[in-house]
């Protein structure tokens, strides 16, 4: 992205993820969604026959609650919305609404196309979902109905392969499927404002990046991946690298 001769540049900032703390992570977890709320870590893991949603303690990795999905269901992204959890499925065309305390499924909603990532934007009272394309879909958190779509761009060009999402303030973080990049998106304009490069993380070579959780009150992020044995708290350090 951002090749010479492209339209006026949009001032994308590049960052490096500096590890400031390391926590245990279940290497059997094919991570799809990750969020930290009230000191508890909520995680969705995928795979046929291995999909689940779990609540654990960040510092120890100890699981307090877990619910497994049927073997024919491939779980995807997860988000906390008040006292509820939303969990997507990949190709089962279903979004699951769960009770946050018990993890019990309360309702199922039809999902057209594939489910990838999801996050809840509390300031807008909207869900944001991804499907692997350059489009994010804003949805009603009560009915799951589509409100509108936003095309995400870098330097005026669509940035596809948007995967796991994390709503933070007025922005949405998204990891790029099978890349070493996490991008921050201005949801109002659909513009990527920041790119974080994480290929230097110790576990990056052991599995695909997939898992972003914002730490309340800080600019730090929690990052993990599919089958990574660790979670990393990272601080962002500005670099001079070009946007891609």
C-alpha cells in the first residue's frame, strides 16, 4: 500500500509493538476474538470440534468459565456488550447472543456471508463486524440488523483482509489476516490512521496473529495469536517506516 504515484497521502503513522509484559496463553486455543473487561479476559476460539468461548484471569491464564460449541460450528470473533456477549461463526451463518455471566446462548441471529471479527462501540451503541473484505458493517446491538457499511482505505485504496476487531474510543483496531500488521481505523471516515508492526513478537513465527484487546485507561494493547503460548502487553513506539 502507499506506492509512489498514489493520491495525496493521508498521514498514516507507523508504530512498533514494544513488549512490556508477558502472560500465559493456552497454545491449544485457535484464537478468534479477545477482550478484557473488569479484569477478566474473554476469548473465542475456532476450529471444527475445538471451538469454545472462555473467561480467564489474565495474569495466570486460569479459566473460570467455558462453553464449548457443537463440532460442526466454527467460532469466530467475540465482543462484550453490557451484560451480554456476541460471538460470530465463520460459515454457519449464525451470530450467537450469550449471557455474559453464564455464557449460555440466549438467541441466535442470521448472519449473511462469513463472520470474522466483531466489537462493540459503546459511544455509538453499535456493533462493528468484519468479513475478511475491506468493509466493516455497523449493526444494531439489539437486533443485529445492518445499519451501514464503511469501506476501509489506506492512502485512498481499500485495505482488505480485515479480521479480528477491537473498538477503542472513536477508533477500531483490526488485525490484517496473515500479515504482521494491526491497523487503527477512523470509523467515521473509514481511513486507516495507524499501522502497528508486530512481526518481531517472540511467538509470531509459531502461528497467525489474531487477538487484540485494549487496556482501559492506557494506549497499550494485549496481543496474541492462533495457538500462541503467550499474550503480550505492548506499548506503541513510533517508527519512520512507510505505510504499506
